C-alpha cells in the first residue's frame, strides 16, 4: 500500500469520524451543567471537535496535494485515471 493510498483511506475515514463525534450519544456526554470560562461544555466540545476536524482535513488535503498525481501511478507507470 502506497503512502498516497494510506492518506486517501484516512481522508475517507475522516467524515465518518466527524459524523460519529456529532451523534446524540456522544453529544449527550457533554450536555451537562457546567461551563469552562463561561462557555457551556456542549458548545465548547462542538467548536473544538469542529476545529480539530477542519485542521485534520486541511492537513490531509495538503499532504495529498504534495504527493501529486504522479504518486498515484502503479508499478508499470500507468495511473488509474
């Protein structure tokens, strides 16, 4: 498995993880009374999870772009396109 394929697999898993992080059972863990610096825990969790997911998506896209399309070529030099 090439590096580009591993990164592409991670790019596929990222939206699934994002979906799971925003499901009611997980959100329910943070929907409690309490605040940090005056911000309710649920809002803080949602914002931080969103920010981390965007950062991970940006990092994956950047690394995939750096590898370029030539990294997708197979051993015989043919690409899948």
